[in-house]
């Protein structure tokens, strides 16, 4: 069947959006109705179902022990600690409902969803690690979110196959690094972004194959460069020392100097490398990715964020990878997954539709809190034949109602808007969120005014910390939001090893700053700013941004 581009008005924000022929092909393949919401509103609706980073103390509703949870203690539904939720105590089928064709599917799902226990945290294969959420294969880590295969990392978000990191995000195979974002195959980097194969350097932006460099941008295969100028090894070492990057004041003043240096340097229209027929930002080794952000080793995906490592034919996904194929309108699907529609946290699961928290399952429809389920609808067990018959019946009814392929209604979200991942992408204040029909969580996170540290009298250099400084006894205060925070022993050991000052803002403010620095997951049509060049592209740099944006060809002529 031949499709044409269709312009539609989003039923939520009333803006125009287009459905391309390829999109229609995908919807047909998945058997879902074309969406009535624009890609952004679709994404917003999904993201309110996931809390990645905000953790609370609460009691497990099964073993009654204290635990850490992504759900605050005042929530009305049962929450079980990670251990209980993954034990035989959880019998998802005990909550089964008999499907009633006279009632709406969503209404019945919500009845199940409200009573089935939710996992306090989502992680697997974790060794000697605390405060993990949406992680797998983690060893000796602390406060790690949306990550897998990492060791000895603290306060990181979306890192893979990495080791000895603190305050990093979006890294792949990076080691011994601090405040690094969007880096691949690097070692010993500090305050750097968009680098591949770099070593032992500070303040690098979009560099490749550089070693022992400081404050450089767009540099290729160089050594001993400062502000893109070459030095001898001895000169470099002397100058590096003179910037005093072991002190808080030295780092802050270098940040300003570097920001000034890069101001008039051209940027590539998007951070995409080896991307064939693809649009988006932060992509590496991808093909036919449309409107994707943070994607690598993936192909044929669209309107998705974090689709990686053999993600194929994923549309409208937030985090799909480690082999994920034919996934639609879902979050956190991966590890040998295929054919998943409108679901969340179904790892190692196949042929799943409208399922939340159902890992290691297959052929389930409208299930929740079910592990190793098969041929279940609303958590009730059916034979294969019964399942297939009833599934078709429900889908037919949902299609008649025009909702098959739509994510769950926003009222079902188990979280406040302000504690879900949506805040990174679509921030709203309480008033706006409530007005738009979202929930809000008023439980306070953290304390204020309990600090034992006074920054005015705190040593400027990490080398000047008193010998008897016991970090476990100290409560720090964020200079941005004034919230208290702690620093764990391993973190302090890391700062000392790396010769970097203790951060003076809380982990949340550090994350937010790195996230903002990445720019929005949006694209604008613009043209190359190099004189005489007429090349056009889709770029995450909005027209009012001050950066100089070049097309691929003009950018390549600028790199050294
Ligand atoms: Zn919209
Ligand atoms: Zn428990
Ligand atoms: Zn803060
Ligand atoms: Zn150009």
C-alpha cells in the first residue's frame, strides 16, 4: 500500500505534526492505529510513568523493612522492596482480573494496576551497589541510573561499559573520568563533552584521538595542546599546573576562560558521526534513524531517545536496546526484546502489549507486576488458543474506540509530574502541571540548613583537606539550590585520586546542568552559517542560539 505524508493536528497541543509514509508502514506492521498526538506529546505521556532519579525512604509493603524507593511513602498503592518484588512472594496472577467486554480495557487495567505491588527500584545483576534504578550488571556503584555493565561509578546517568566514573552521563567505554558527557572510548578525562578516543585531558569539546590536551575544541589526533595551540611536553605540564585545577577557584575561572575561547568556534550542526540517512542529535554508527536522540549501533528507529546497541525498528521509545526490535510507544524495553507495544519495564520479554513491570514474559496483554508470565491477560492465565482469541477481541474493541496504540491515560501515572523523567524534557511548574491534568508530589526530597560545611572557610584545593577530614561526618550545602547533600568515602577517594576539588553543588544540580548543556531533544530547520554555503539541515540548535553552526562539509574543513 502506498502512503503519502499526512499533516495532522495534535489532539493535545493543537500543533501540526506530520506522519510520513515510513511511519504508516511501521504502524501497519505493528497493527496499531496512527497516533493522534504529536511526537512530543506522545513522549510526555510516556515519561510521566517513569521515575529514574528521585529516591525516597519508605517501608516495603511486604517485608515491612525500610527500603529505598522511587515511590514516596504516601503513595496509595503497594510498593515492595527490590528483594521481595523479585522473590516468590510476588505472585502476579493472585491479582488477576477476568476481562469484562462491557467495560473499557483501560478501566479494567487500572483496577489491576492500583492493587498489584510495584517494584521500589528496577535493577538486576547488581553487586555491592546501592541506590540504583533502571540498571543492569552493576558492580560497586552508587547512585547510578539508566545504565548497564559498569563498575566503581558514582552519581552517573546513562553510562555503559564504563569504569571509575563520577558525575558522568551518556558515556560508552569510558574509564577514570569526571564530569564527562557524550564520550566514547576515553580514559582520564575531566570536564569534557563529545569526545572519542581521548586520553588524559581536561576541558575538551568535540575532540578525537587527543592526548594530554587542555581547553580544546574540534581538535583531531593531537598532543600537548592548550586552547588549540601546541606546546612541548614540559611547557604543557608547567602551564597545566599554573591553572590550579585542583582548586575550586581555579576550575571556576578556567570554565569561564574556556567558554570565552569556544564562543566563536564553529560547531557541527549536530553531534552525529557515521550516521547514514538519519536526523537527530548525539548519534554514532546509525542508519535510517529519524528524529532520534542519543542512539548508537542502531538502525531504522524513529522519535526515540536512547535507542542503542542493536535497537532496530523502535518507534516512540525511551530507552530501548541490548537487542530490541519492533518496539512501539514504550519505555525501558531491552535485552532480547521484540514485538512490544505500549509497555514499560519488560526486560527479556516478547510479544507484550500494554504491560507495565513484566520482565521475562511473553505473549501478555494488559498485565502488571507479572514475572515470567505467558499467555496472560489482566494477569489471568489462559491457554494459547484462548489468549489469541481474547486478545483479538480486545484489540478490535480498542480499535473501534480509536485507542489501540495510544499509551495509558495520564491519570494512571503512578508518579507526580515533578518526580518523573518528564521533568528533564518538558519541565512544568506545579500550577501548570496541575492545570494540564498531571499529578504533583509534595513530599520534600532532602534537607535544608543541616550543613556542617561552610564553603567560605573550606580549603580551595583538594590537596589542602585536613588529614583527619572525615567525609562521612560532613553534610554539604549546594551553592545553587541550598539543598544538603553527602559525599561518600569512595567519592572522596576518587576526587583525591583525580586531583579535583569537591563539587559545591548537589548531585541533582550537577545532573541538571549537564542535561541542559546537551540542548533540547528537538530539531529546527536551518542553513549552514559559513559564507557562501547553501547547505540545509535539521539541527538541535534553535535559531536564537548564539553558536556558529556549520554543515558537515564546512565543519570538516574547520577541524584541525
Ligand atoms: Zn502535541
Ligand atoms: Zn521487602
Ligand atoms: Zn542543588
Ligand atoms: Zn556548509
